[in-house]
């Protein structure tokens, strides 16, 4: 198994001891059934950036509310980016991150698009590593549990002119998370948004910036109101090409074993799960092509039986089968409407690598201690 403990810090981190961490009994109660995004740990990482000084003041300290000037640029012009990643506990008890270098790279890609400063990749990974280790007692022992790590950066300068801010804060917070699905992996039903698009060519679709998610809330609410689980977006120019879900990439599996996923043309988020699954599928000798696939092809291929499986993927749920697709023009079912065979086997392969029960041939798993 490949391991890498050489995650050298590029910044000097100071540690502020927590005066009153949550008592053990309360912590155990909080992580017994943590759900997602509701429970937070004792600590956080903070790093400052200012024009002229660069990155400084890296601190691991008690988690606490922030003080923000009401003129802070993020509150007005939304210079904010984030990442989502998990710290896992491997079968042998070691804590590990999955491809944190890929999250660091994507974070800096987002930073460039939003005219924000890049953070050295090793400092990003070290910040996440330190927090995961400091709060390791918060690791939920529920099956499939993890520590969800949320690195983010925002413009903190108090200035109302429209230009890139000259001060930023980078933080990492940590939230114990339960198994995304309590039992099994159910197939979801998705709604094709007719009125809304997520990203236009030249826009910010490939960046993980808060604004993209704000814009997805109304279409997602529409999907729920119509009785579906998730929304899927079509391209902005022709309203024809399938792009991605609100928070997951999408794959199509055909009866000849071929797999198709939309290409990274700047309007979809380059998912790390997407990339990992492409690699694993190709290793198995499957043909994976990154090519445009239209909503009409989707319906036609599902109805003819050529399309046998379809799934969405992302850090939170890993791989989620898509069973039913609906739009203003009607509805269609994929395969049997339940989880397909390849979907389940790819999911199992990736989860086994993430949990340290299968060989990590690509050095994706970074042990933290
Ligand atoms: C819009 C969007 N697409 C795709 C993904 C999947 O990305 P990843 O596999 O890196 O979690 C996410 C989740 O981060 C997302 O928010």
C-alpha cells in the first residue's frame, strides 16, 4: 500500500490550546448519529493573507465565531471559494485523506478564477492534516463515518470598490459525518431543469465558489417540490447537453460496456471522484469517453435499452445510482430503475481504496500519522 507522510508544512503553524473542549460524554452523544454538516469539532485552522505580506499567521486554535467588518468584500462581491474532502479511518485505525493534493490544486484553480491568492499546496494539505489530527476524537464510529473537512477562503478586506480584495482569510473547519445513506445505496430520481442553468461558457462553473451553489438552490428546490431528489443541469448555450447535478458529476453506462461522462469544458466542476472512477474503470479495461451527451440521447438510449446504468458521483455520497429522470417533457427510467452492476462494483472498488481495504496503486491515500 502506498503511503505518504512527507507532507511538509510551508507555513509555521502556531497552536492555541483550547481552554474548554466539549466534554467527552457530550462529544460522544453529538457524534453518535451526526448526519451531515450539523456537528462541528473543537478546533479550526486560520491563515491570513494580505497584499504585500502574503500568507501569514497560520494558527490551529479553538473553533470560534469570526469578527467581520460589515464592509468585508465577501459580503458584497462574493469572493469566496471552498473545498469538500473527508478524513477517513483506515481498516488499521490510521487516519487518512483521499487525494488531498487534488483538492489543493482545485482550490488554487478556483482561487485564480475568482482573482484570489493561491495558497501553497503543501500548506493547504498541512492545514487539513493538523485539524483532522487535532479533532480525531470526533471521528464518528458509525459505519461509513468520516470527518468532513471544509477548507475555504474569503475576501475580508473592508472596501466597497469592485476590485480583487487585498486581504483574505483561509480557514479549515471540520464536521463529523455519518454514512450518507443509512442503509444500502438507493437509486435517486432526478429532475432536468428546464428554466435554469448552472454555468455558462466563460463563467465560474469549473470553480468551487459559493455563488454557484447559491444559484443552484432554486432549481434544486424545484426538483424537490416536484418529488425528485436532485436537479441535473443542461448547458447554457443550447440547453441540450447534460452537464452535472447540483453537487455531483454524472456517468452513463451502455450495454456494450462503454462509459460516457461529460467533458471538462469549463462549465462543470472537475470532480475528484469523477477522475478517480475514470481511472479505475479504464484499469479494468473499460472504455471511458469524455464526450457530450444530450438529453435527447439520454431519453432515447434509456428507452431503447442501450443505456443500462447511470450514476452520479462526488465526495459526499461517493457513487449514487440514478434510476429515474424527469423533465417538463415526461419521464424515463434507466435499466431496472435500481442500482446497476457496474455502478455498484465501481463504488465498492473506490470505497475499498478509501478505507484501506484494497491496494492503493495510485498513492491516493495519504496517511496522517
Ligand atoms: C457541482 C459539483 N460537481 C461535482 C462535485 C463532485 O466533486 P468531488 O468528486 O471532487 O467531490 C461536487 C462536489 O464537490 C460539486 O459541488
